[in-house]
């Protein structure tokens, strides 16, 4: 029962009407306390009776006016900031000015009124702020007790910009994370939002800091901050075994999820541009109900093609690859994520014409994605014969089978290294492109019988693929 009430307290905000009434009562109580103090000091009842009633009536009326006009009751108590103090000052000033100018009109006893008004202003402002600070302290103590139970993650925030401070303000009441300081490239030895700012310029400095102040993660407020530190703090954190998190953008936030719920940094965050959005509905329409074959299906690009195709409503997926273990892993993944998907894993090599013929003859694919290739430039420089056999001969055999078995479309996955190639890998891929293009032109010109449409796409460094430039 106690835990339930605590969770309600954390997730709900105080009702505005309740805060309005509370502020009004606190303001009136301040004025009444001032009158009592003055009467005690004067050792008389000169400011009692009708004076007391008139004073409280004016104080009550202009307390309501001040609270309503300034909107002090709308300020969220747990997020109280220095700028909000001005609002409470305005409430107290408005009431004090009303008392200063109106009391002489309704009472002849005005000797100590200016002093009473000053005291009223100070006391009203102090009580309005003090009550809120007390509630914040209570709220923080509840959060800390919850944090101890939950074994929260300790985090640094990178940067001292406004967005970094905003990230701290939103997360300081989290029961999952505890901010223990800021990291900066320029400044050291200062405090920000009462937390220390640590200077980090090398991996050694980060390791020394973590020995003194252990942390589980470093949070970046923006993608730009993360990109700027790609070869700096991100690299240091990876070496030190510290997670790197980022505040998600608005369009990433799912329904019911907090906008300031940090997630781990993805390679897309380091891209330096917006991800290209494509019309997935139009693509699905092209593949729905068809048999699609993917060569090199267990590789980085091939497996991602398979995952995408699995959501397109294809009739059957034919997976062709010579890597046994990756194919097995892909099979388990597809069986777990897409239990209704019809797919056939075939262990085979594009260099084996008979094995290719078996796959095409048996399953008659409508569309073929040819992703099977040797792609690592240094290895192909050292093994040029294998590069030619797989990338040139293998591609030629796949293309020939597409024509032989009336495949509607073949998409060949090529590489930007095929542009004016300067290495073996790029050269073999360019040769494959030329062969596939020549087949397409021959079919268009009627010099070769067939209906296959050949498409070639050149990939650059693929984010998240095996051996790509980002992990390296």
C-alpha cells in the first residue's frame, strides 16, 4: 500500500485548485501573523478589531488577484527554479502595494502601516517559497529511498550547454538514473546545478575519474554532441566499459514513454544527416505474394534484406548462403520473430552452378537479391583468385539462372568501390556490374531471349555491417 501511494506521488502533480487555495491561505496567514506580531510589540490592541478585519480583507482580495494574475499556482513544485521565485515576489508585492495605498483610505490608524507592509511582503514571500522547498525536500527523500531499492544507474551528463542542463532537470527526479556530475572539454572545478563539472580530455582522465566517482553511463543531450565526440569521449567510454546514452528525439518517443527516457547511442546517431524515409507501402506491394530468393542471406546486408522482406507479405523466402553457423542463427531468429513466414534455408555456394540450378529449379523465385560476395578489400588484395570466382563468376551464374528460370527482377548488391576501381574487390564488382548490365541491354535490344529486369545498387560503408568503418 505504501509503495502504491509513493508511485502515485511520483507520477501525479498537485491539483491547481488545491495549490491556489493553499497559496491563498498561506498569504492570509502571513498577514494575520504580521498583525499579531505588531500588536504584541506595541503591547496594545490598536491594530485589532476593525483594523484587523479591514487589513485581512484587503490582503485576501489582492492575494487572490495576485495569485491568479501571476499564475503562481500553475508552477510545478518539483521543478521549481530560480526564475519562479520572481513570480512569488510579484504576488507578495501586489498585496503589499494594495495594503500600503488602501489602508489609509479605510482606517485612521496608519502610523506603523508602512512597516507592517514591508514585513507582510517579506513574510508572504518567505512562506510561499519555504512551503514549496519543504515539499521538494520531502519528495526528494522519497525518491532517494526508492532509488536505493531500485539500484539505479549513476550517470554523467556531457556538456554544460542549456540542453545538457535541461536533460539534468528532467532526469533529476528519476528513480532509474542518478546524475552525479557533468563532463566538459573546456571547464573544470566549477559547479552546475549544485553538481561538479569534471574536465575530460583523454581516456586516462576518464579512467581516473571513474576510480574516484564510479559511473555506469555518460549521457549526451543531443546527437550533435555525440557526433562531435565520436573519436573522443565515445571512444574513451567504449574502452572504459561505460555505456553511452542519448536523449531520444520527439519522433522516437512511443506512446506512454517519457520524452526524457535515455536510450543507448546507435550508429545512426553518428550519421551526420537525417535518415532517408521511404514509402514502405509501395515496396510491400511489389513483393506481396511472391517467392523471393536472397543469395548471401546470412551476411550483414543479406540478413537485413531478409528481415525487411519478412514483413512484406512474401509467399516464400529462399535463403542461399554457404556460411553454416550464420545461416543457423538467422533461421532461429526468423522462427522466433516471424513464426508464420515460409522460408527455406539452403546451404550452397554461388560458385557451384549445379547447386544454384537446384535452388532456382526447385523454388522458381520471382525476385532475386544477389548479396553474396567477398567484400573486404585487404583480404581480396591477398586472394584475388577467390575474389574473381565469387564476385565475377558467381554473379554471372546467378544472373544466367535468373534468365533461364524467368525471374522477374534481379537486384545486384554492388559497392561504391566499383566506381573507377583501384583495388581487386572493386574491380571484380565492376566486372559483375558490366556483365549484368550487358544482359539487361541484350534483353531490351532483343538479342537475348529473357524477361528479367536487372537492377544494380551500390552501397557505401553500411552502418552496423560486419567490418564496417564505424566499429573499426
